[in-house]
């Protein structure tokens, strides 16, 4: 166990230190190799860590050996270990896949590109593992700045605009978070999460605390792309390089959600959070609005990447809906979907990436009849789409199942109707693509397109397989999500089903 | 050997067929080869069950506590599996013959999806619990979607869209939440001979769940969610024949029977407030669909509405909630399967041989295609429920079930519907045999190719054989009920 | 600006002073306000001043772009490796007390080293910023992009309002 | 009074349409803030803010202004929704401020917890007098490492954006 | 709580809101970046004033000084300032590139250019 604790911070440090090295390496293959090695290493450590904390233990690692709250500690339980596993896992699968797409989209200075990628990932992981609220801010900015730089690598000039607008919104969000942290600090003198949780009840009648909670939630909601603060997301996802879109879609918003949950449930405690502000109802309303608006806008899109981006807005709604039920079951559903959605979006964006790479377009009307020419890619897309819709035996089905049962458990049967309606809206936009690709004839003047090489397809199919595997074997995901929910709020909410 | 084998064989076959897409001979060989081991497997499972009562239960994995993917042999499922596996053997040559003769493309995709659909049907038949059944139910919906849309014309696509939308809206929108609710209330979804809801679920809630589930099983085509079935007729006829006369729709009514028997339990079901309501909706569907069928000139559309009506027979049998009526429902599943596939085979054979697809165009056709029309006649007898066809027995038990349950109105409806059956199924026969052919018919029309003709003769013969051999099926099914 | 004799003289005098002050701030950071970050900025400011007077090319001859870029990465790496050393020597990551036998001296050594890392990174990144932005104008001119004079007071050259 | 001056300068920055003036005013604003920090006993921060806010930021913005138009062209753009959002946010902060502790009171939680440890133990732990340096580089050194990474990330990002040769307005594919 | 104490907080809040408003409303990208700078620095004041102890002095140990201000906020704000300049630099680099790509750095003009492009 001691060795595991010693190893745990290297989930973050490995990519963080590999980043600058990567920036120094010349050529194309060397930086890529280093990036793959670093993410794979982080993935292995994350997996071991999760295995070690599934039983409810908490690993604590004090940097510089200064005991918290004097120093900064990493504090890992099932909740953040699961998120860390998702981040590193998705990156490990995507990186080998992405080399040719990066070659096509980032012809120069790939060392910088991979360095930024590693730093962005390290930032996300740092946010996930840390037990110090100011450290959250620092690593949030690390990942954000790297992300802006990565999005700007997109080939379309609108990528620049998307990056700039994300930079403005993201910085406003981070500053809101900073204001919230300021109040927390002023009221308690501490920045350590555990320490804060102990001290906050003493100042629970302060109005400043209410406002602090509000600012932190709003600041993170921007990063989370919670409706109506989602405006940065569609453009950023649409014009970013393919690897970045797939990676961000699978991880970035999840991390923001995780931090929000950590703060709301662990630092403030649900008893305070949901009494001080009408958080449950506000989140529920926004979640439902996001589910419908996102799904509806996804249906209207002509650009495949954009369609999936809006779908992400809707899917974030599901997760937040789970949270808004304020029960361990609901929280478990949120965590489960957090993980599963990462898998499905990674698979979907990765297959769209192959389409973009091979066919040079991701506009739906350009994809007529392409299924015949790229059967493996489009089949992967269709199968991952099934997971998004929530058809068994996919991971998406398990998500829906758990979310529905959490809603019923909370006595909110009407939510079930809304969940199902939006699932069927997902059916509409996925089916539209599948139909265009498979059932329309390829126009005579359309350029010929070849199926991608196996090493492009392999990782996509690996992700698709993961979607099916986790739809059948839920020990890891459901167990992890339940453990995560209990680690976050088990004590405060009582252990549910 | 476990039921998993039966599920796996067509799935493996599908993969093999898909991989052999560019080698036509190998592909055809694989298509022919797939049904045989499947049939053998089902027969072995049957004999193991009949001889030793061995259910060969196998739990594949546990998703959550009380939620398992598990398979087991049970008599009702065996009946369905036997029906599907037997007809698959004859349907495969028919499908290949039809598709090649009709000049359709993408045979590998077609046959692979066809095989997946069969595998899904096996999964439904051998499901040990509602979740497993739901899993394969959805696989069946999705795997048949490319089949319905196969030609890729605007009409096919819009038909397929209606098809998939209705099936998924009902299953995801209604069946899934009902299932989650039952699981939360009872902690299980396993099929139990006495049902799982009695004593655990408040009858008021149970009444609601009955309505939700009856419509949630959209494949049973209860009005007003029956539109998908006529929409599916845009598919090539082999699809209509095996899938929309047998595998898919029978999966629907099989699910209905299973849910009524093993989830609700007949006693509990009888006590629900909405049971009469749903019963009369089924009866209404039965009559109304027959009336619509009467007005369809398109042969396949007429057969489709006939199917809607016949499915309602079986649903009625389930909802009457007596053992006799459930038995009748189970038998009708079998008998109607043979009868309807014969009719569809004939319709397809007529279409590819002569290009005729309307009832009014069939005048004098028997002179050119005597064997086909004879088979059509036999199939019609079976669907109507007249001896010497197997359909007679199932109707008999359905009617006596209704009678013994005291639902005289339902008895009346059965009789009325039978008369309507005669009214819409016999005219094609009489026109073909008795009316003179129109002058402008091309002289080259002859019987369909052997690959199409032989299967339809076989199934026609099967309906007659079942009249004599109804006893084993009867014994098998009574085992399910006692 | 090379022609302006007074400026050159002042600069010759000022720049070494600035750099010296930067070094003082860097290594005296434990005793008085200051540290790696401020020192880095000062150092970079000295270089920028130099560039203002002698031009970018001369500035780059002293420290080539490639070196600036590499130093930026190496500074962070220095920081990270000092931290790693703590981990390797049996302590926690960034635990300096195990670096030397005497914990207090070890802490001081660690602090000086990581501050040096920060200083190097900050100085080189600031230089990099300046060099990239400053060079952009020359490149843009070479490409014939439309440019505006930053000190142009003529209001008539405002782009018309929509 | 310094704060009042800041408000005036801040408003001026927002209202002027001349970006060059805005930049200069922003530099003044930063210098004033640096002075304020010095008054609040934050010598290190004051030094940094002066160097960064008045120094680097200004130089960088000026460098960018050499490449972009000097005047804003967008119409005056005061929108009601924005005003409402700002008012709500501000009102929330004012509401919070009512319960904030007394300014500068040694009894504030900030001065009771964690902070005193640094003040009392720094010398014992490391033997250096500058507590800010101690906290920065040792107690919370992972934050500072993050800080170094942040600046490097920005450097890499800017490098990636500006190290390519500029081209004339290009649409779509760059 | 004295009026003066409130006044400090409120002045800071007004500053924050000036910056925030500037970010939301102004269409010019450089102006947005400057606004962001004002917004962030005003938050820094909040932190630093929290660390102040009346009668205290700069947290560098000296003989004869008993009361020191709290060093922790200073450290946090040092980090935050660095984050601020990093954001500013990246934002400015993006501005330069956007100007090259669109010929403008004002929202109206860019929106107009963007509306003509296909999705």
C-alpha cells in the first residue's frame, strides 16, 4: 500500500514532466513516442490506484512532506481514481490512433503539439487528484491554457476564433472560481478540502459562504458547458484538431463535473449546499433544458462534429440531472454516465476523425453512401451511436438504466419520460447519419474514398468494444461509480441501494 | 451444450457471411450452412428438455444484483425457437433465390443481418429473464432495420424509419422504464412460473404497468402502435416472410405471452383493473385490422394487416389470462407462423415470376402457377383456422379459452374475425382459380424458380402435417403451464 | 536607435545593471522580497531593452531563439527533477529536506534550485513572447499584410464605422 | 483613496475607444495596484505586479497594436443583458461582503489558521527569513511548479501560434 | 464593521464589475483582454487585503518586528499573476492570428465574415 501511495502522484507528474521534454524533441515520431509512453505509464498507475481504492480506502500524499493544510496533498478515493482512469485510458487509446491525423492537421512542430497535449492532460489529472482548492485553480489554468493552444491548432481559421472565445469564457469561469476560493479562504484561513470541510460548519451562517458556493458552481458550470453556459463548446469541438476534439469531448467536461461534485458534496457538504442555495432545482432545470436544447440543436446540425458537440451538451445534462436528485443513487448514475459517456464520445469522435481524415469532410451531406466505401469506420460509428442512444448491450444502456432507476428511486417518475424522450432524439440524429452513409447512393461526382488502414481503425474498434464490454460487465464501471458516489457523499446522504 | 450455442451459431454465421462478401460461392455456402447446425442445436435442446426436463440454464454475466444476462430452455421458448429454426432452413434458399432472381444487391449484408435477426430471435426464445429478453429484442429491432431499408429508395428509407422509430420508441420509451420499475419493486426480473409481481407490486401500479408493457412490446402490434408492420412491407419479400410473419412479430407475441405468464402471473393478471381494457383493445385490433385488410389491394399489405389481426389473437389469448387461452395463444404462434410464411412465400413467388403484387391482378393466375396457388390456398386455410390445417387447433383452444373464462363477447369476436379472414384471404384464391386471365398478361409467366418454389411447398405441407401432429406441440406447451 | 549616442551610452550602463539586479533578486530571494519570477522578468527586461537599442538580430545573436526555447523547457524540467530527487532519495516529491544531511540547509538548497528553475523559465518565456510578437510585424510587412502605425494619431485613418 | 483612483482609471480604460490610450491607462492601473499591494505589506506581489502588469503586459499589447488597428470599430455596445448580469454578480458580491470579516483584524480566521504556522515555523524549518519565498518554493511548491508550467504552456502556445510565417488573409484551409 | 472596511470591499467589487462588464460587452478583442486583466487584478486585491494585519509588516523576518501580515495570500496571488500574464499573452497571440485571418479584431466584422462561411 505504501508503494501505491508513492506512485500515485506520478499519474500527474509523468505527463507533466514529459511535456517539456516532448517540446524539446525534434521530428515527428519521437515526441509522439514519448507522449504514448507517458500516457500509457500514467494509465497503468491510474489503474493500479483505482484497484487499490475500490474498497473505500483513501490515499493521501503530501507534497514536500508538509502535512496538510500546511502543504498541498493529493487525496485519492474511488471518485477521482475513476476519473483519472478515464482520462488516462482515453488518452492511451487515442494517441496511437492519432499519429496520422496529427501528421495531416499539424504538419509542423509536432513536439509543441504533443507537449501541449501532455500538459493539458496533466492539468486535468491534477485537478482530479488534488485535495487543495487553490491547486485546483492552478491546474485548471494549466489544462485550460494548453487546451486553448491545442484548439487553435485547428486548420480552419474559425479554430482561432473558437480558441479565443473559449479563452475569454474559460478565464471568466476560472476567475469566478478564484473569487469563490477567496471567500472560502477569508472565512476559514484554509485551502485544504478536508480541512475546509471541518471548518465550514463553523461559519455556515455567513452569507459570504453562500456566495462562495454560488461562484464556484457557476465558474465550474462554464467549464462543464452546462446549459446555458455552453456556447464555447460547439465551435471549440468543431474546429479543433481531431485528436483534441476526441480527447476533450471524452474528458474535459467530466473533470469539471467531478470538481463540482467534490466541492458541493465533500467540501460544503450536501446538507449545506442544497439548503443554502436552490441548487438541486436549479441544476435540475438547467440539466433538463440542456438535454432538450442540446439534442434539438444536434438534430439541426449539418456538420458531424458540431452535431456530436451539441450532443455533448445534452449528455452533460444527464449527468447533472443525476446530481440534482441529491441521492447516492443519482450521484452514482452521474459518475457512471461520466465514465460511459467518455467512452462513447471518444469512439464517436474518433470514427468521425477517420472520416475527416479519409474523406476530407465531415458535413453530413458529403457522406452520402460512404458506408459502402468505409464499412468498418461507419459500422464503428453506428455501434458507438447505439451506445449514445442507450440500446442494450452497450454502456449507454447501463447509464440510462441506472439513471432511470435513480429517478424512480427519488420518486421523480416524470423525469423518466424526459430522459427517454431525449434518448429518442439521440436516435434521430444518429440514425440520420447512418441512413445517409449507408442507404443513400454515393453521388457520381463524389470523390472516391478508401477505407482507413487497420491501425487507424484498431483503436476506434477498441473503444467500441469497450462500449459493449462495459455494457455487459459492469463490475468496474458500476462498482466504481457506486464507490465513487459513496466516497463523495455516502456519509452525508446515507448509503442507498 | 447450452442455449448459448443456439444464439451463437447464427451470430457466428453472420460474421462469416459478412467476411465472405466478395466471394459469392463461399457466401452462398455459408448462408446454406448456417441454419442446419442451428436446427440441430434446437432439436437437441428440445430432446434434452423433453426427455430429462433439463433446462440447460446458463448465466452469462450479472450486470447488477438481480440483473443477469441468462439463458434457459423453457417450453414456450422451445416452441418459438423450433418454429424459427425450422422455417429458417426453408427461408434461406427462398431468400437467396428471390434476391438473385430479383436482381438485388448487397447480398452479404442482407444475409448477415438476416442471420443476426435469427440469433436475436433465439436469444428471445431462450431468455431466462426480462432483461435478457429485452436485450435480444432490441438487437432484433436494429438488425432488421437495414433489411427493411435494403433497397435504399426513398420509399424504403421512409418505411424503415417508421419501422425503427415505432419499435424503438415503444421499447425504449415504455418497456425499458416499466422494466426498471419492476426491477426496483421486486428486485428481480427472472421468469417464474407463478410470476414475480403477485404480492410485491400494488395492483393499482400493476394495472398501469400492464398498459405500459402491452404497448411497450411494440412488436406485438397492438393498435395504435401497429403502423410499423405495414411500413415494413417495403422490404424484400423474404424479409416480410421470415421476419415479419415469423421471427419479429412472433418475438412480440412471445414476449407478451412470457410477460403475462412469468412476470405478471395469470392469477395476478386477472385481478388487474386494466386487464379487461387491454383485452378489448386487443379484440378491437383483431377486428379492425381484418377490416382494413379487406380493403387492401396490395397483396403484401393485405397480408400485413392480416398479421396484425392474427397477432391480436395471440395477445388476446395472453390477456384472457386462463391456461387454456394461453395454450391457444402459444399454439397459434406456431400455426400462424407456418401459415403466414407460406402466404408470403407465395406472394413473393408471384411477384418475381409475374411482377404481380395486387389482388386484382391475380385473375386466372392458377393456370400459370398452379402449385404456388395451391400452396396459397393451404396457407390461407391455416390462417383462417379451418381443418385440415394446424390453424384449426389453435383457434379451437383460443375460442374455448375465451368461452371458459366467460368472455362471450370475445368468443363472438373470434367468430366474426374468422369470417373476415375468409373474406379477405379467399378472394385471391378464387380469382386465381376461377377467373379468366386478362388478355394483356405476358405469356412467359411461369412458376417461380425452384429455389423459391420448393420452400413454399414445404411450408404448405407443414401446415397440413401440423394438423395431424398437433399433439406433441400441445404436450410441450401444457408443460409450460402446469 | 543605434544612432542615438546618448541612448547607447545609457543603455550600456543600464543593461548590465539590470541584469545584475536580476541576479541579486534571484539569489537573494530568501532574504528579501523577490525570487525566481521577478528575477526572470527583470532579466528578460534587460534583454528587451537591449533589443530596443541594438535590434532583434543582435539580440538573437547573443541568445539564439533555439536556446531561448530550450531554456524555457529546461527551467521547468530543472524544477521537476529537483522535486523528483526528493522522491528518489526516499522522501516525498518536492521534499527538499532529504537532499542534504542537514534539513535546513537542504531546504535552502532546494529553494534556491527550484527558484532558479522558475527564473530560467520565466526569463526565457518572456523573451520568447517579445521576440515572437516583435518579429511578427517585420514578417507581416514582408508578406504585404495591411499594417497600421501604432503611433498614428490621425483619426481619419480609423476604419469606418458600420 | 487609492481605490477610488483605481475605479476612475478602470472606467477610463473601459470607456476610451483608443486602444493605445487604454493600454497606457491599464499600465497606470497596474502600477497603482502595485502600490496598493506594497501598502498592504505584499512586497513580493507589488514587485511582480509592477513588472508584469505595467511591464510585460504593456509591452506585449503595444507589440500587438503594431499589428492591429488602434481604434475600436464596434459600435458603443452597451447591452442591457450584460448590465443585468453584471449587476446581479455585483449584488451577490456586495451581499457576501456584508458578512466578511473586519479588514485587517488580527482575529480573522485567516490569521488564526495555517498562516501563523508559516510565520512562526519558517525559520525553524528552513532557516530563511522570507516567508513568501518559503511558502512559495517549499510549503506549496507544487503550486509553484504549476505556475512554471503555466508560463511554459503559454510560451509553447504563443510559439505554436506565431512561429509560423504569416500569410495573407486565408479562408478555410490554412 | 466600519464603513471604511465596507468601502474597501465595495470599491474592489466595483472594479471587478468594471472589468467583467468590459469583457462581456466590448467587441474588440484587445479590449476584452484588458478587461479580463482588470477583472483578475481586482480579485487579487481581495486576496491581498485579506492577508493584511493592521500594524503588521511585510512577511520577511526582521529583528524588532512582532506582527507580520499573512504570507499565504501573497504566494497565491504571485501564482495568480503569472496565470494572468500567461492568459494575456496567449490571448494576444490569438488576436494577432485572428487579425491576419479575418482582417479585423472586432466581433461585428468577424461575425459578418463568419456568417458567409459554410458550416
